[in-house]
C-alpha cells in the first residue's frame, strides 16, 4: 500500500471520529433547572418532573424546594453521613472516632464526629444570616419542617408488618439530630423562642393523636424525643404516655402481674426527665415499648391497621426487640428484661403469631432459671422483701404463660415443677408495695396475686393433662380411665379448692376486674375438662354421659359470657378471651347438634344446645366487627356454622335417616381445628408442623 493511500485512510477515519463526537454532543440529555431533594441528597441526576422518574422508579417521596438553604444543609448532611450510609471507609479529614458523639449505636452505626457537628452548626448559622425575603423565624421553621418530613419518610420506609428490624437511615438521622441541636443553639443566639419539638418532654403537647382509650396510635405519630447513643427514637408525649401506662395497669397487668406499679411509675418519672437513655436503662426502655405494643393491639377497635396489612403496635414491638438485641440471649439485664420477655410473648400471642410466642415464652423461662428466680434460697440476704415478692411474681407469671401457650401450640412446656422451689407471692395490694418500705398487710380483695395463685394451680393441672394424655409417652399409654382420673382431679380442685380463693370480695361490691377474673378461671376450667374429650366429640362416637357433660359445660360457658355482652366493643384484653372461648363453644356445640341426639337419649337437650349455639354465633359475629382474632375464628368455623344453621332451620325432622340427609358425609373435615392429637400434627420433615400459617391451628383452648 502506498504512503499517500494510507494517509488518506487515516484522515478519513479521523474525520469520521470527529463527526461521531459532534453527534454525541448534540444528543446530550435535556438540561433541567431544578432537582428534587432526594436526587440532591443522593447526588444523582433528576428528570426535573414532579414527581421525578427516579423517585417513581424506587418508590421514594419526591419533593422540590427552592430554598437554597435547605439544599445546602442537606448536602452537608449527606457529605457527613456518606461513609456510614454506603459502607465506604471514612474520607480524609473525617476522623473515624471522635469521642462519645461517634460511638456506635444499637444498629452498629457510628454517630457524627464532633468536628463535623461543629462545622455543620457554623454552616447553618451562616446560611441563616442570608435571606430571600423571609424572616429568620420563617426560614428556621421551613428548614425544620423539611428535615422532619424527610426523617419521617425515612422512618416510614422501614416500618411494615414484615420488617425485620426498626432501623432507619442512621446516617441521615444522626445528621438530622445534629442539625436540630444546632438549630436550637442558633435560635438562642438570635433570640428566637424554642419550638415545642425542642422543649422538654413535660411541655410537649399531643400531635393530633386521639387521646381517647379507643385511639389507635403508632410510632410514626410521635416526635423524636429519646436518644439512644447516636439514634433518636420515637416516644409518646406526656399525655399519650400516661394513657398507655394507665390502660396497662388497669387492664393488662392485673391478669399477668409481673410488674410493680409503684416501682414502674417511680422509675418512669426519673426516666422521662432525661432525653438521653442510659445503657443500663435499656431493658426498662424496651419494656416501655412492649407495653405500648400490647396496649395498641388490645385497643384496636376499628381494625384499620389490619385492613392495611399492619398489626397494631408492630412498630413499637420492632423497636423494643431491636433495643434488647442480644440481651435476651446473654441474659444481661435487670428484672425489667424478664418482664419485657413475658410481655413480648403476650403480644405475639394476641397477634396470632403462636410459633414465635412459644419460642419467647420458653426464653422467658430460661431467663428465670439463668437469673436464679426458680430457687428462693438463692435470692441472697441482700434481696429485700420487695424484690423477693417481685421475683416470685415474675417467676409464676412466666410459669403460667408458658403452660398456657405450650398447650395451645400442642408442644412441651419449658418449666417443670421439679425444678422450682419458690413460694407463691402473698396476696398484697400492688399499689402499696413500694421499694425500701415495709411490706403492707395482706389485702386479698385488692390483690392481683389471688388470680395469679389460682392460675398457677390451673397451669399445674394443664401440665398433668399434657404429661398423661398428649405427650409422646402419654399418647401411647393413655386409656379411657386416664381421662376419667384427670377429669375427676380437675373437677375436685374446681369444686373444693377454688372457693377458698377470694376472687370475689366477701364484703363490698366486686369491681369489673373481679368479675372478669372469676369468669376467666371458670371458663378455662370448663375447657380443660372439654379438652380431655375433644377427640371423642369430633369423632362423633360419644355416649350419653360424655355428651351431657360436654353440653352442660358449653351451655354454662355461653351463659356466663352473655353477661358480658356489653363489653364486646370495649377495648380490653378480655375480648380476646371472649373470642377464643366463643369459638370453642361453637365447635363443641356443633358436634352435639350435628348428631341425631335421640340415639343417645339427649333429644330433650337439643333445644337448649341450639339456643346456646345461636347465642354464641351471634356474639362472635358482633365481636368480629371489632377484633381481628374474632374474624379469623369466625372465618375458620363458617362451614360448620352453615351446616348447623341449615339443620336448625329444618323443623320437624324425624328419624336418623331423614336427619342424615342434611349432614354432609365429610362432616369431620368441616371442623376447622381438627383433632387435638398434637403429636399427629407435627411432622418429621423439613416442613415442621401442619399449621397452615404462623397462626395456631387450634383455638386458644387454655
């Protein structure tokens, strides 16, 4: 090839390249004059539309601001938080450690460095001195509002029913906290009054949250006012906090009495005066959050959260669980850690997360062992009478809850009587038991420990039922005589021993708590006796004696519940027991009404059973308008309810054959909760149990 030809080709190639470059430059993307705050924060190109394409694609909240001061602050926050947000190593000039302000928080994220905080404060002051026609007060309010909106957006992104944790964008959050602190300082320098969000907790007013007992609130409704190292945590204002705690000690704690009201309130008063949470107070801080979650799930009257797929109190629950962290595994903490674990199981039980409730109740028992609560002789001479009493209450509450949840799940219980050497707590008035003061005299009519003592005796009987009838060995060796012996033992205790417990005051009018506690014990003993015969009833091969015993127990239960019909719409823990007890009565009465009772000589009882069945179904339907668990039970029983209602509408049926025409041949498959043969419901394969979901496949029988 000649040199001249080569030069021509080179010139041609160069010209083509230059032409392509011009084309690329001419196709440059559209220039936009503004960008949303999210794209500015992430330093990404924005499409300039509202909302922009990037925010639409990633589901972000898109907002624009012409306030250059806000943009400058956000850029500073992004620059300071970048190493933690994206996992990059610290940039030059950003110390990896800077004293307490840079210590790691619960999520493992470090806080802002002291130098960065000072720099941000100085920069904030400089920007505020500028102006674009607004007063300083207006500019401060606008900037605070933007930061709060973005922080709330970050929190909302992390909160949901399936969230594995309650951790937001800690880098953005830490910078936001530093900004708020510096804004407060700037306001003081400029002589501007502080806003309520920067004032002490006692002066914070309700932020539009319904303070009534039926108001359902969540973590996203509150101002960030509690600091845990580098994190700010949502916490109720003074009015909402009082509502939560009052409901807890009025409705929940008397039935699971492991928290001392005077000690809790005294500790809360000291706790509420500080914005920063001491690491030693972390279990108590978490106990507060789990109390909030329990109250929310019991007060959810409208059930709006369930319609959105969110459990009431779930955000509080995740926050509490995150605060405790590994303390539950290691056992590091005070008695508040054990109290927290008991109420964590309580919440999961009411949330229909029974597998998790079973695990947590077992953990509560192991923590009691680990902290020596199971042997009173190990309490030591330094344990005051107050703490001896409190330890007894915690131990026996965990014992009762363990037996209740374990039998409902059809699994072995964790705390055995042979391992316990602890007295039952005295029947004292909880409001008068104060640390450092002499123990008051017994006051059975005001003590929640009367109910606790009765439930401990009941829990021991449930352990006998499990060991002799449903355990691996009991399922193989039990006989009809075993059922008779157990039934006689339960009946004898109920008729002879229970009357010695002053559940109803012998003098004066009983309170609503007294009446509820008596009903709870009576119906649970009824169902423990029914539990012994459940296989026989569902198999439809019971005799006259068995049918009459079960019929009488169920009619008695429905009649007792009917006296509380006015409480169906009132938020309380009692409604949950009403729902499960009504569901059990419907199931057992259906086994009687689906059979031609003349065969076993119970035809005269059929109208009584039918009336009780109709009453129970109507009460459950009314309760389902207010309670998620009632709706779940009603849905599971709808097929058998339809069959029985059809039978009852056919008056004048004569003979077994005519009656059988309206009873499906697959009737046993319509009983939603199957047989109570727990070992048969557990598989050996990787699938675990045969429960269709985390919700239990049997009613809360106990």
